[in-house]
C-alpha cells in the first residue's frame, strides 16, 4: 500500500451506527447519517445503512449522486441549500432538500414540474447560530408562498446550530422550533413530519429530552464516524473512537539540534515559529504534510511529538521512540483532519 493512506474500519463504523440507532430509535428519533466527510463513499455509506440508518444526508449533490449510482439503498437529503444552478440534479437525485430561499424553491418547482416529480423540502429556520435559515418572523410568509408552488411539498422544519458561532442547542431553542412547527401545521393545515433539530452537537439534548419533544430527527456525521458528541467532544459510551487512522512513512531520521541556525523570519505559511532549546534530538520526517491533512488535528499513536509541518513534511521528535527510514507511523484524526485527508488527492483509503 502506498503511503500516506487512511485505514478505515467498516465494522467499527457499522457498530457505531447501530448503537446510535438503538439509542435514538428507543426515543422515537430518526437519525440522518451525514456522509459529506467521506464524500459519499458507498462502502462507508453501506456500513451505516446496513446498521439500520436508512436516511442519509450530504451537503454536496455530487456525493448523493455517487451513492445513488452505487445503489446505496437510502432516502437521500441534500442538507445544504441548493444553488440555483444545480436544481436539475437536486430534483433528479435528492429525495429531499433543505431550503431557505424562495427564488431557489421556485426553480426547484419549475424543474420538478418538468421532471414530473414532487420534490420534498425541509425549511431551515434561523434559531440563533446565524448560518443558514429563514428568520422566524418570515417563516409564515415563506410557507404561504411555497404552498402556491406546484411540484414542491414541505415535509418539515429544521435548524442548524453550533457550526458557525457555537450557539448551543437548548430547551429554549428546541422548544421554539417545535412551537413553530405546531403553529404552522395548525395555520396552514399541513403536516410537518420531519423536525430536524441539528447535528452531533445535539447529541446530549436529543438523548435526554428528544422523547418529550416534537423534534424527531438528528443529523449525525462525526458521532457515527469518530464516536464523539461535538459540544465538548466527549466520547459517547460504547462507541469506537478509532474507526479511522492515518498512516504515513518516515523518509528521514537524524539526530539534529533542536534550535535552528541563523536569523529567523517567517515560515512558509506566514507564521513566526518559536523554538525551545532542548539540545540534540532525534528528528524524523514523514512524507505527509498540509497538502494531505490538517496537521493540527493529528495525534500520533506512539510516543512522539509533532514539532511542525509544511506542505509535504511533518517533523517529529522521536527521541523517546526512535523511528527509522521506511517505518510507518499511525495517527488518530479529529474531524478537521479526517475531512482534509478524505478530500486530499494524495491520500488513499484502505478498508478493513
Ligand atoms: C455537516 C452537517 C451535519 C453533520 O454534522 P456533524 O457535526 O458531523 O454531526 C448536520 N447538518 C448539516 C446541515 C451539516 O452541514
């Protein structure tokens, strides 16, 4: 296997999905498995679907198309508001899309009529985090206008919290979302059957209070893949934290000083490094850098320290655990590291 590569344990992902599905299923909450982090790779998608999660969501239509073409058997939701320029594919390949803009919904409507389909949508509501969402005061008017459009059916409301400004899901904002759903069901005589409360940051709230709420859907990416909720990044009981690891190869290993020599300026990325004189150390270089992965999201699985990185190199202090040229070293990844290595053309995947 060429290095660097991501080692992906499908049975651990499957276990995580199964455990989460049991936890939330017991509370009447449906999980939408979020696939964007792995670009809709059908092998990973199938590990999730066969665990009983039959609803998948992705922010990129390309990833939904990839899964659909590979015959992954699930309901597919586009969880980013569509671009007006992609409505043809959205109606063709997504069963549901999340929306916030009437101009785009009007395009979806035209396209749905042309494709002789009913396209179902969830309206995203702004509940405080200020990423996507219709303002609460504008929601009624928006629903009223969408109800006039042919080929479109509103099936629910959703919200996204924490991603942009770290605004936390609480009883208050979740109750507000439920209240809006009940109110507009009554006013317009519609059924809002999907109330999607948020992402892996909603894990704790949904598990504790979801059974008493109208909120009945949670969109989980990181929780399934890395086994953590994302408000405090605490591990979730019984889940695997190491379904993914990144393997890279040592290309240089030499005893060198810890202090650079000469006058210091900026590094390749515009930062000014700070050094500490620790005397001589064994410095090992792995053939992997910022073009492969977001290095600050890596944790070596053996006792070595990351000293720094550039586009194509990571430099390790391997004094306590000597490494040799040709050795492979394994890293744990956080979400940013996983996302970046999955999308790097230089990193291959190896499945176990
Ligand atoms: C990425 C994304 C999610 C999943 O987030 P995780 O933190 O990985 O659970 C959920 N909803 C939306 C709208 C997203 O873009």
